[in-house]
């Protein structure tokens, strides 16, 4: 069961760059309905390292999981943050996640 404390901890672990494996999401207490909604299969690109997906320091072609960027949006909404408003003026996933975190902390 997700509660405010657990949601706060999960949000603190989001950075906007990672894909969380499904088993990690379950282990950390992400609600199953959210996992179902947010999970997807991702494919590595190899034109730059930013497009490449790694698991245990090994390159993988495909990976099924939840982008922590999307999880941060969901957590922000759960915690009462006006996510569209606080992310409207920032560029990039990491900056958007940081804006969500800051808005929650300023509460």
C-alpha cells in the first residue's frame, strides 16, 4: 500500500534518466496499477551512449520497465504537486523531475 512517506522516498530516488525493472518497482512498493499503466518495452539506440540501455553494466537491446521520469510525474500528482504547472517552464526530463521534487519540498 502506497502512503505519503513511501511516495516521498520513491520520488527522492527518481532522477529522470533511469528505467526501473518491474521487479524493483514491486519491491519498492509502486502500486501494481501504476506499473501496469507506466511500464513499457524500451529498445536501445546505439548512435550515442544516452540512447543505450544498460542492465548490470551490460548493454541490452530491449528492456521492460518503468521510466522513473513517468513515475516521478505520477508520484508528484499523488503528493499534491501541480505537475503540469511546475514542469511547464523547464526543459529536459532531469530538470522536470527536479522541479517536481522542489515543488513538493516547498509544499
